């Protein structure tokens, strides 16, 4: 007997047998007891119903022809008391249309015809126990999903007032967890909006990496599941940075060599936090490992786990390339050349080849950076329009700045300070 079979037959999966014929009841009970199952036997349906109200069963077997109620009538009541218990009907007089109708309506799981074959009976019971275990496992997973979504809600509550509104939306999504696909899509949108609110360039970074990953997935003809995993990982690969101070993120982007050891450790922990937060995508269990492995190096010199080569998940190796390209202070061909130079050291050569083939087909938004009002210079192009506190547009997005435009904004700011983040294309 295998370990899995033994686990199915322990006391955590008791079986209830109901039959008014004592010889049949004894035969069923002894057969299942010899196989190691815990068995409760009852000759009366009414007595069996009282037992069901006091004890949980994995499987309920009953005869069809019994006094007072039929087996189907009894199992209909069992369904009301213990809906997860697997129900099996034993009958000598087989009305096939009645039994099939009962199966289709969910009243019973299987039926066994008298006289039964021992092997057929045991196989049916084993499958019935496995069905119950699957239902129980799904219930536990659902509870874990709700717990993870609640954790994400708590993180969002730590953000400023605008993010508090997003956290409220996430709580609403958690209450709708049964709608799995809808919940997943809204949760991803929530993460991107949260990053955009917390640190505006993170939203731009997510869009750039997503477009590159989308092109790579199409070029490689990834499976639908791997495509969805890679694209979701691209959208939220930086979600772990919401736990890092904004000024530290800015220094990491502009002069990483200036970070102390403790500051670098905090930055290098963000893939771990990101992987934890990504657990809301519970049916796409590779999103977390993909995010966690985005900064591992092919030669083993990356973080957070210092794994190398094939130890790094394939989708993480793919994600690492567009992340590095999008984060680079270079752009265009120089950035692509940087990726090529690091093939075999920082990056998986196959991932690099896939990236370079896909890059010409990707529609990548321009790289953005946040600047102070005093940093505005002629020639800069606004990535986001500048508005007054009353919502009046001063300068539209996409506008190339001149000295006149800059003077206009500075003069207005002296009278009515501009509080929004200023984003320009690099």
C-alpha cells in the first residue's frame, strides 16, 4: 500500500454505511475495515441522519431499497447536512435513467450495482475519498487567498490618502475572491496604480517592461499560462519597492554606488517582498518566483538568493532582461548593446536572444524621470501635463519645454505653489 493510499484510509476520512439488510451491512463494513478505513454502520436511515449531525464523514454509502425512505431520498438529506461528503448509492434494482439523473443533479457521485465486485467497490470508495480531499483542499486554498488579499490591503493602508482609496477598492476585490479572473485583473491594476501613486516613475517602468515582455512572449510562442505569468510579473515586478523610502529609490536609480551596505540590503530585499505580495495570483503560482528571481544573475552574482544558471526559473530569466533594459540609464541601441555584452554573465544567452529578436516589434513607452521645478530645462519634454491646484492645464503632456514655458510655470508657482510630481522623458 502506497503512502498516499494509507493517508486516504486514516481516521481523517471516516465512512458511513447505511443498509437495512444486516448481511449486506456487515459485508460492506468488514470489507472496508480490512482496507484500513474507519467505518460507521447503521441499519436505519433516520438513525444515520442523527449521526451525520454529530460527526463529519468523507463518504456516505447507502442502499436504495430501504423502509420509510429510498436511498436517493436519504442522500438528498445528506447533501443538506454535509454537502461536501461524497455520496454513493448501492442498488440491486437499477433504474438507469433515475440514477443518471441523480448524478447529473449532483445528488450522488457514483452508484454500485449489487452484487458488487470487491475491486470495483474499493476503487469507487478510494475515488470518493480523493474527491472529498480535493474539495477540502480547495476550501483551504480559498481561505489562504483571502488572507493574502487582506495582507495586501494592509500594505495599501500604509500609503497616503490617495492610496487609502485604492486600499478600499482592494478590500472590495477581496470580498469578491470567488470571481477569480476578475479579481486577478483588478488586483494587478491596483498594484500598478499603487506604484504610480507612491513613486510615479515605477508606473512608467512597469509599462515599459510589460510591453517588452509581451513582445517576447509572442516571439517565443509561450503557452497562455506562461504568457499570463510573465505579463503579470512584468506589471508588478517592482511592487516590493512600495516598502522602500522614496529618496532611497531615487538615489538607487541615479547613483547606485552612493548607497550604504544597509541601504543596498533594503533595496535588494524588494524582490522578496514583491514575491510575497504577488501571492494573490494564487492559480498562477509562478508569478512569485518569477518576481523573486528578476535580479538574479546567470553567473550567480545576483540577489536575493545568489542562484545561477538553470536554478533561476526560466520566466525569471526572461523577465530579468527587459527589467535591466528598462532600468538602464542608456536608451535605444546603447542599451541593447549593454544587454548583449552581459549575455552569459548577467543574463541567460537564450533570454538575450529572445529579447533582441523581440525588441524591434515592441511598442515601448519613453523612459520617464521625476524632476523638481528648479530642474526644468529648455529642451525637456513633459511626460505628464502640469496642472493648477484647480485642475486647469498649464502645459500639456508631450510639450517640449522652452525658456518661456519654464518661466510661466515658475511665475505661477510663486503665487500658487504646484504640488504635483513633474515627469519628463529622459
